[in-house]
């Protein structure tokens, strides 16, 4: 079994016109624990001197802590440019909804939620069983589908971004989702046609 940690530092600038500019990314850390032999949320990124947390939606690729690469930052309106864009917007929305549940779900559920996110995009991801008070990844996957059927209870996805590596080959880095609330300065930049953004990451272990 080979353990690989993810790390990356990100500084992103997104043009309002709809084209994302490639940004430098460096993973600075992964979650404090792993589940099923895999590190789970949060994956930490340093973006222009600021640290952010991200969730990984890409089970099939890997990143090492300290590794750097370039990535494009996409809004959900640009989801088709994401690694899984051909699977439709609903998958990204379900993953973002799951990410939004982490603060209230509790630390014991974080791993199950991350596995549910992986299951949305990748078939064959190991299902994490219900153990003790843990609800299991299948439970969270069902919750995400229910939320989708209920229009995500009116959730606003404008704060969610897709961090997609420019390299899409077999050995390319992973894709991540981040949530970031624009600050007043960012809103001003929007007025001029430019917005600054940040991203975060995740890590995975392979046999």
C-alpha cells in the first residue's frame, strides 16, 4: 500500500467573461486522519499566503503534500469545463451540498461525506459502512440525492468553485471543490470585471 499526501498552493483569478486563468497550486496538508486507508477532508491549500480548506471529488488521482501544479478555477456556471463536466451540473451541486453539511454533521461524519462525494463522480468507490454512530457514506449519498430532488432546498451555489488541474492525463493531480464567500474587496473587483479566488484540496492513498 502506497500512501500519498496532497498538497498545493493556489492563487486564482477568474475573468467575468467566463474564461478561467491557470493558477499555481500547492497542497500544504491533508486531514488529520484517514478512513478506509484514504485521507479525507479537509485538504488545505495556501493561496497567496492564505490557507483554505477543500474537499476532493476525484478518487482516481493523487497528490503529494508539497506538490505544486497549475489549475483552472471554475464557477458552477462553467461546470462543463470541470473534470467531470460531461456528467452534468447536478453531480457538482450534490457534492457542494454535501460539503455544506460538514459543519453541522460533526467530525465523525466527515470521512463518510467525502466518500459520498467520491461515489457521485466515480463508480466502484468503497462504500463506508454504518458503524456505531457513523451513518456511512451510502446514507450521505442518499441524502444528497434527496436534496437534489428537492431543488437543494433553495441552496445558492454561487460561492462554490471547481479547482481543475490543467493536466488531465492519467498521472494528473486531483480535482477539488471549495466554498468561499466573496469579501467586499472581491465584490469591487467584480465591478471591474475581475475576481480573485482561492482553492483547497484533498489527498488519497492507493494500493
